[in-house]
């Protein structure tokens, strides 16, 4: 898996639109087992939103490493979701 930690400027992403392809992302855990197709170079946040998952409700990991929601994904992969529990 290749990831980029910082989001590129919107202008840079727009320039690359012609080169972009789609990727498959499998989301598992938290009672979920689903697959979505999304543009390569999308962020974890974008992936969660496309899967109708509110980003603030989950922690996302890959290969036992937690990924920030602004991490950009370039390849097909499986992400594990962990529900964030809060309350008082």
C-alpha cells in the first residue's frame, strides 16, 4: 500500500484527474464487510463518506497501523474499522 500523509492542493489534484484510475477498498470490522470503488488518490475521509460512515465514529487501520483520515490511498486494499466509543 502506498499512502501519502499530506493532502495535495486542490489545483494539483485537479491536474492529475486525467491520470487517475479507480481502486477497490474493502472495509471490515465494526460489524461491516463492504467494498467500494473510489478514485485512486482519495483520502480515508473520502472513503468513509462514500461508504456512508461518519468519519468521527471510527478509527481506521491498515496492517495494524492507525491511519489519519487525511491519508491518501493509491492502491486497492482492505481497511479495518474500529468504532470509537464516547459518552459520559
